[in-house]
C-alpha cells in the first residue's frame, strides 16, 4: 500500500521543482472518457524535462507516495484514473511536447512523451515521411500513452502496433534513475530488452519520457472502397483475396456492421452513408502503393473477382481523395455514434481470424439470454481486433440494464477465453480490467509479471492498482 502525500511531502516536492511545476487538478481532468469514474490526486506535477520527472519519481519513491502518469487522458481502461487508496501524485506529461529531431534518411523521429500523436504525424509529413499510428483520439492522445498501452488503431494490419513502431525509449525508472535507451538502432542485442518491457506496461514499471519512432515512405497513390458482404465469414474470404491482389498495400481492412450504420443514422445524421439500403455487413478497405501499381485498378479487380465468387453484392470505390476521406470519416465516427447511444458494456477483444465468423453470432445468442440487447460488432478485422459492444434495445436507456452490466462483460469475456482470444486487444488492462487479467491470465505469466514488478518497483508506487491488483 502506498503512503499518503502529506502536506510536508508536497512542500518538499514543490521546493525541489521549478516554480509552477506543481498545481491542483483542473475541472474534468481526471475523469474517464465515458464519464463513469473520477480520479483523485494529491497534486499534479507538470515537469518539462526528464531530469524534473526523475526528481518527482525519486522523491515519491523515498516517501512511498504513489505516482499516476497522465498523457492525453483518452485511455478507456482507467490506467490514468486512480479512484481508490491514498491520493497519488499525478505526473502529467503535458509540457514535454517537443519533437526533438527528425531523421528522414533514417526514417526516424524522436519525440517527447507529451507530444500529441497528430503533431508527430504532421512532423513526419513535413519531412516527406509517414508515421502510421492512427487512432480516433489522435488529436488529443500523447505518444507516451500510446506506447504505455501499446496502442493499435487503424493501420496495424500493415505497420503493426505502437511496439513495432518504436526503436528506442527514454524513461525514468521507479527509483528515479533515468534509462537512456533512446537509440535509433534496428539491431541492438545487448541483454534484456528494457524498451519492450516498458512499452505496454501502462506506467507500472516507469515513466516513458521520450521515444525514437519509425517512419515510412509515404505511399505515392491511395485508394479506398466500401464493399457490401453477406457475412463476416465472407469478409474474411475477401481479406484473403485482397491480400493476394494488393499484398502489403492494404493499410486498413475494417468490418462495419449494419447496427453501427444504424447508430450513425440515429445520432450523427450529417455523416453521409454510401448505400441507400443499409447493408447488414460491409468492409472498409484502404490501399496505399508506390511504383507502377495502380490501387484503383487493384480495387476494381478485387470487386470483379469477389462479385463473381459471391463475396460482395455491392460496393463503392472512392472517386477522389475527398470521397476517400469521407469513407474514413464514416469509419472513425462509429465510436461517436456508439457513445451517443450509450453502451451497457464495451469490449475490446481479439479472436483468431478463422474463428471470428463463429464468435460474432454465438456471442449475440448468449447475450440475448440476459435480456433484449443490441450488439455492434465492428473494427479491425484485418488483425482480428473487434470492438464488440452491447447496447440497450431501441427506445430504452442503458441505466435500465445496470443490474446486468457485469454479467454482460462476463459472458463476452468468457466466450473470448473459450475461443482462445484476448479480452484486451489494444486498450490495455488499466484498473478496469485488472480483475479480468487475474481471471483469464496465464498463471505463469502472472507470476513472472509480479516478479518483475517487485524487482523494479518494490514499494509499488508506479501507477498503483493498474494492471496488477494489490
């Protein structure tokens, strides 16, 4: 158990930092995006340098006071929200926003942990390069949080998760030591991989302060299509066919359900939908190629072959970059439609690709035994990551289902375990899913995780209560 941050301790911390580095919380700052939980903080530290971060961590370590790192506050599993135990010091990276360097010839950019994801994307674009990590919250989420949760997003099929996009890390360890691992090397076999230990650890093993990130050449030509499919099984066959035609040119392959389109029509009617008759299932596909390849020709060939095979019945290929962006806007607004409807329980899951088509209807059948609910299953089909969200029946409010919310989550996650999947594909564990990790996690893995935590953070001050409980 961490110790309370006494007034005397806060005075010492304030004196050790430059003026103005310690402040009170702002209204709504420590509220989770879904509005269900409110965090606490003894104070909020806002350092500008890695040395100042080290000072905060060292003093907290000496006093046994908990530390909760805070990036953009967009996390959905309460990794940034401490609502139990002694109020911690919240360590905000809001002032560590610099792009330290861009190396176009190395396809590399070095950014501080507080840099907004969209700003990193823009800095890469200015250098004629692409930083491919893309999330719905990219205008507010920060690089440190992206790495701490090993964020996924829309382009994982082609470019990988945040882990695959990072070559070096600078971080402050739980005793205040600075880990100078900010190397721009693709090969560095010098012992344990501390970088990959910190990525995905959600601030429980240290505070990431900067990262060396991979860039890529920008595709010379892009294209996109939305294709109507009869089922998720057909969508998976379509994916295999598309990979045979376009190979690594496929940047995104997203499953969209008719339920999601219905929610958009109800709550965000200004979003233009591509079909007059709403399909039960469709796929959004985005291509980016260079050289002699023609992505529009690839999509036309794919549609022709898939239509003949009975895998698609209709489709729209973007006729301009503006229309391609319309398709992206539709896909990226689906979570907003979900939010306005109000879910009973939302689930970020991954399932082996070959079993997704069976999982979706079996989950709906099991959930129907709990009550009259609607399921919006959508997401990153290309990498097996579904957002499998459960909603009230039309005309009812989620508050009417509060008594079954926990059971809804249990039904979904039990089925995920039966299908050899993961209850957290890209959002992390945080505090919201720490109990799920204990229930579904491999015992050997959990034992190793606890041993690592005890070795690096024996006082348990780093993001207490997140990932591992107690």
